């Protein structure tokens, strides 16, 4: 009889964790996709990245739910997945560049595309800091914790990123 009670308790716990993840998913998905869009510059890549990060969090939800910051874990997972994606893209680009002639970049008058390009041109570390603080509204301390660096380093990265963006957007037609 004891094992029946344990099974019932386990099922109740699993159901409540599932509902917790559904609420977590609903609350975080939109923000995560927008953050990933700023990292990738492409809607499809952003959605894929967000989906992969959320699925990895869902797989580990019982442990993640007990963490101090499940949201921080989600964003850290997305950042790590994006780093992996960038490494794969760099390898593929090196292979393509060996075989192809450089193509002219397509000009765009759309302000959003100008901003996305300017953000994409930032060094990755500056882009991470900018997305976490400016778009996701984390403090420098929280962003530093997510990135594994000091808050003063986040602020320095933000300063350089803002300066580069200002210069880049002033130069765009």
C-alpha cells in the first residue's frame, strides 16, 4: 500500500512541475525569442535557439525549478547554444570562403535592419552585455552573474557597445 501512495505523490509532483513549466514557458518564451533575435539577427534562428533552450530547460525542469534563478539558467543555456551555433557557422564560413568570391552586401533602408546589423557587428561579449542590460533589463550585477564576470566588466562592455552603436548608426545612410 505504501508504494501506491508514493506513486500517487510522484504523479502529483510531476503534474505540478509540468504546470510550473507551462507557466514558466508562457512567461519567458516571448522575451527569450526577442533576446535571441538580437543575438542572431534572424527570426528563424532566434526561434530555433529559443526552442532548443526551452526544451533543454524542460528536460531538467525538476532541478531547474529549484534553482535560485530558473530564468537566469534559461538565458545562460540560450547564450551557450548561440556560442555553439556561432562556432559551427564560423567553420562553415571558412569552408565557403575558400571556394567563393566575396559578394556585395545588400543595402537596406529599413531602420530595424540597420539596428540589427549594428548590433550584430559588435563583438560578441559587448552584444551579450547589451542584450542582457538594455533589452532584457537585467542590472549590471545580474548580467555579470549570468555571464560569469564582474559587474564593472559588464558596464565597460556596455560603454564600448553604446559608443560603437552610436558611431555605426550615425554613419548609416
